[in-house]
C-alpha cells in the first residue's frame, strides 16, 4: 500500500473530511483491512489538503 498523497489532488480539507465520514458510515463503525488502508490514505490527503476559504 502506498501512503503517498497524490499531488494532483486539489480537494479542500472539508471535501476529504466528508469522504472520511462517508467511509465510516458505510463501514458501520468497523473498518476492514481495505477500508483501513483507504482511511489512512484519506487522512494523509486531509492533512495536506487545501484549506477551505472563508
């Protein structure tokens, strides 16, 4: 599994956060191995995301 964040992603932190929330909703609160990998990728993307403009 690659843990690098794609530099082409220009999503805001809010957009990535919504995807993280959707992942948790789909999982029912327990992540599978594949979902954990996706979660880790999303958290890294979220940390590097473009901040939402006010």
